[in-house]
C-alpha cells in the first residue's frame, strides 16, 4: 500500500507538471503548522532560481491546477510561496478503509527480503545479568522485531562471552580449592573471588592464563568443566532474558568462532593485508578521508594471543558462512565505537564481508540514576537485573492496589508484570539509543505522561469500550467507515495514515524511539477524540459503527507497535 505522502506528492507533481514546472519540486510533507493546514509543499521556493519567477506566483499556478482535485479539499498559495493543503475527507476515509483491510495496516513487503543478524547480548557466562546488560537486550530485541515486522528474516545472536580469561580464573580457583563441578549459586561466588585473587596474586593470574590457553587448545579436563559451566549458565540466562521477553535465535559465543581464527589470520597474511608492527599482527584501516587517526586493527598480540577484534572478525567469517546475511547490526555500548570502526573496515578490506553487506553499529548510552551517574544499588554496587525487575514490579503492583478495581490476586499480579515490563522497556526505548537517560522509577511507572503504562492504559480503555459495545449486541467485524465530522476524529485519522511511513523509517534508521514517539502522539490523539465524542451513546448507527471501526484500527496499530517494542497490554488496569 502506498504511503499517504507519496500519494499526495504524486498528485501535486501532476499539478506542477501541468503548470509548466518540473515535478521534482512537488514533495509534500506533514505541515509544521497544523493550525493552518494538514500538509504543505515548499517546492515553489526551491523552483525560483530555475524559473526566474516569484515563489508566490509559482505556488499560485500549482494551486490553481489542484482545484477540483479528488485528493484535496483545500490547496492554497500563501506568502512567501508555500502551498497549504488539506486532505479531502472522502479521500481520507478511503485511505483509512484500505489501511484497515491491509496486512500490517498497509506496510509494503520489501522488494528484496534480507537476512539480518542482530548482535545484542554479549553477557559473560558464569556471571549474573546486571543492569549493564539491560539496554543491549531491550534495544536489540526491538530492533530485531521491527526488522521482522518490516518483512525481513531476522535472527538475534546473544554472542556469549564464554572463552576468555574468566574461564581460566574460575577453573584455576576451583582446582586450587579442590572444588567439584559448581552449582549456579556457587559459580556466582567463584568468579568475583577468583578475579580479586588474580589482582593481588601474579602466580595465580599466570596459572589462570595458562589454563585459558590449554582450554582453548582442547584440554579434556578443562573442557569438561567449561561444558558444565556453559550448561548451567545458559539455562539461567534463558530464564532471566525470558522475564524481559527477550529471545535469541542464535546461542553462540566466542568459543564458536575459535576454529575460524587461524585460517582467517593465515589468509590475511597471504593476501598481504596483515603485517607486523611492534611485534603484533595488524591490518591498516585508516582512510584518506579520515579527519582523525584510526589506529591499525590488531589481529594478534605480540605473544600470538587473540583479542576481541580477532574474535569479532572470526565471528563475521562464521556468520557469512552459516547465514549469508545482508545486514549485521551490533547493539553495543557507544564507547565501543572505535573498536567497531576498526572491525568493520578490516572486515570489508580483507574480504571477510562483501561490500554490499551492511555492518551497522548502534551504540547506546548509559542508563543513569537520579544523580546522573550510572545506575547502582543503594550500597553503591552494580544492580542485578532481576533486582531491578523486582523493584519495578513491586512499584506497579502497589499502584494497582491503590487504584483498586475488580481483579483477582492472580490477575493483579499478571497485570502488574505487564505494566512493569512496559514501564522499563518504554522508559528506555523512548530515548534515542545513543543518548544517556535517567532511570526514574516513579516517572516510568506513572499512568500519565509519556510512559509505557499510559500507552497500555489507552489500549485498555479502547478494549473496555469495545467490550461494552459487544455486550450490548454490537458487531465488531467488518470495516465500516464514513467521513469524519469533528476535528478530533479527523486528527486521529490523519495520524493513523502515517503509520506505515513511521514503521518503515524506524526500520531503515534502526530507531525504536520513532515507534515510541508515534504511539505517544497516537494515544494522545485518541484520548482527545474519546473525551470529545460520545462513542457508545451516538444515535446515528452508521456513525457509531464508524467510530467502532476507528477504535479497532487504533487498537490494532497500538498493539502491533508495542509488540515490536517488546511488551503487551493487559485486558484491564
């Protein structure tokens, strides 16, 4: 289904051409002065240089050609050369009808379906998830869902940290203390103890490094311990990510890339890309257009040990072999920007990734506390993710009890869980990913303002109206619209027409915050319409049916939108 702005631009293009001007000036945009008009075209001012006419003259010529257009009920030229446009109500109704009857409300299937991998996990095994993992999980899951919704074949990869020094530290500590295979709770105590010991004990640290080397080269005893640690850690990770409604299709880690490292390094050498620099093996990735120096991408350290860059490049080798993606999106802390510049350039330069494959770094900012510093526990430590989830749930549960309402205890708990998830995810995703933000539990759990609970409350309000309509014998099947009569109804309809363009933009720009901004505006527009309109008390049956169709469409678009953000609405609140 064509976007509304494309349809209007095509109509205005015909008018430009009919008036003797190039249609390239005919772009229509949403008006930045909704008090004056719904849409506008500023092309007349851009055409002045080519046609040597006053912009108002050009605008008037085009407006005259739009007289009688089936698309517009108003097309007027205003100083200094704007063309102000209002959509015809019948044309608006027809577009909305087509949207309501179209799959995904008019979002066109892509011309070419892409295989996309989203790398958005990155937790280290043997450690509990903490709030430092929150943003990658929330943003990455939404990016994946938006890409799938846009019609692409998208896979989420957790990319576990399962092969580094932490394994050597754990195994060294276990052997030194004559420990059997640990339970999960024991494992969570072992790593911090081993890490602290390595900071003060050089012999212990060397032993851990030796064990890491032997593990990576097939030591059977250490491999058995590693496999056990992986099993209990992954089970726990899956359980905790599931609480966030975050799911990965690929459960691979750094260890899976290990077999690809040696062949990759040898090929880089053979092809003349890798060379020695101060004992290390590097690939130059600086470019003439660089305004600041980009250091070489280090492939191996002087002792032949691999690095994160090595593993990330080998992982790309593996991904190209196993999945042949056209796009790989990395959702990682923005402080890793230089690392990914080096990795991406090296991957393209050495031929690991073809030129037509998009490598995208979506760097995210920090989640801070009220003091503007990274969010921590009251004692100053890093907060575990399950603790944060529990705190937000408790806050939502208390708000539910304060609001009263007829609900069983099980319903209240389930509803509080859904509201808590919406509060956390919307609170994060409504910010542009690259920006830091303040985690404010009181604000995020509020039922008013730009929050997840407010969006859910709007959906629940619509569900309640529809339920009452059906209880009184009304039918909600079929699409029965008539042209709008009020400004609030018209405003809601106009906002709905922008859904497909918004969602496509959110995919192309890797920008979940665009979805949040849209549904907040949509929720406001609906609530404005609701407060001004007697929906169920409307005596004109055709108009009442039109209102119900409008509610169904609004609910469907809001539910699909929160679906790609990674949460769902309850039945009651």
